[in-house]
């Protein structure tokens, strides 16, 4: 009976919105977008600021050949961590290639994608669970606040808004995969490795492939963004890497063993 009660309490706790444990502030950096071999594909600029008690994030990647990607997010931090807006836009030679957007307050998501020189549109009503539904960089901020629970062995379910290119909401399971070391810009850095795993129904797996997203936060605390690996935007996009710093060297993450992992 005690075990059943504890299991029920854990389920209730996991169902709560993401509680604020790490207050986010202003930040400005220059990450690099790379392939999984570490080759730099684009120079980035990361801007984070607080306005009207909300965290605003803007990330811009500039590629050769006049290709540009911009991501924007708005999250509130009180009384819980809750995403309110997200957008992602890709252009080439100033022409729109793809654009995705989510208004978490109204529960709407939109998409545009150029196919055969025709711009197709999608506009969907989505099921948003406030404080449990995130998109894009919003997951990094959510994991920063869930870090202690994840390090304690919990596997936490959230909702993710994704695009194929039609908007859809999927359940994802977040877990801690250990402590890693990685070469980055001539230095060896250590980070906590977290996995965002989409829970795709078995029958759907026969037709679609939705890869995991990997997120590393700095270790030791306070936790901050260190590295991200996943598809650029849609599930069938190439898997890319984003490093906190943009030096030439970028090595694969390797497990840290023993006392050095603490």
C-alpha cells in the first residue's frame, strides 16, 4: 500500500507545471552551429533579456550563401516556468523557406513552407498544458529548472510542439544520461547530459522517425546552456550541433566516470 501511495504521489508531482528553481537573467553569447563531426556550418548570436518579468530569447544563425535562421521565445518565470511564444524562421537570399510559430496562450500553431516554389500554409489549434508544453529553446530553460529532479533519477514527461511541417503536439520523456566531457574551442568542458525522447506510438514508428534531442547544461551548477544536438527544425532534417562557444575545435561528448562526474 505504501509503494502504491508513493507511486501515486510521484505521478501527481510529475503532472505539475515546471516550478521555478533557477531564475534566468540577461545573457549574450556567440554560439556555433555545426554538423556532428564538428564542422562549423554557421555563426550564431544568442541574446537573452528580461522584460516585464518575462524571459525573451533570440538566436540568429548566419550561413554562407545568404541563408539565415532566427529563433525567438518568450517565457514567464512566476509563479512557474511557462512558455508563451515561440517562432522559428529560415530564409535564403531574403526569401522565406520555412516559418513556424506557436502562441501558447491562445493554443494556436502556424507553419509555412516553400515546396516547388509554392508557399504552403498550416494553421492549427493545439492542446497546450500551461507550464508543461514547450518548444525550441524553451526546453533548455525548462530543464534548467528540472535539473535537481532529473539528477535524482526522475524521468519527467512534458509536451513538445513540433512540425512535420504541419504543427502537432507530442509527449516527450526527459531523463538525465550522465556527465560528459567534450572538447570545445580549445578547452575541455564538463556538462550534464539530458535526453528529450519523443514518445511516438508504435504504429506511427512504422511511418515516421522522430529522433531524440540531446541537451547539455554546464556542470557544476549553476546550470547554463552548453551544447544542443538534434534536427534543425523538422524530424527529417539533418542532426546538427550547437556549441556554447564558437572556436574551431568541437569534439564528441564522452562519459565521465567515477568521482570526477560529481
